[in-house]
């Protein structure tokens, strides 16, 4: 009802946000932070292979695995 001749509607915006923009923001967060061992590579692969589920898992579990930078 809200779409006219190819204009993006509310459902398309929701899908873009959940499956493209949110995982992209999470990937940037993963790349900017340090993790122990191969955790960074594992989280990148999980988010790329399973964008929605991987993003949720990272937000629940992965943010706790970041190495805290101690600045003097």
C-alpha cells in the first residue's frame, strides 16, 4: 500500500536494517576491537554467514569477549 512504482516501503526498510545495516555496524565494531586468540575471525565469519542470528549472538555473547584497553 505504501510503495509506489519501486519506491522503498516500510517493510523493505525494516529488512534492510535487520539484515544489512545492523550486521554491517556489528562487523565494524568487531574490526575495531581486540579479542583473544581467533575470536575476531570467528565472530566475523559468524556474522557474515548468519547475518541476523550472528548479530544477535555477537550482541549477547561477543561483546563480553572484547579485550578491555587499559590506557594510562
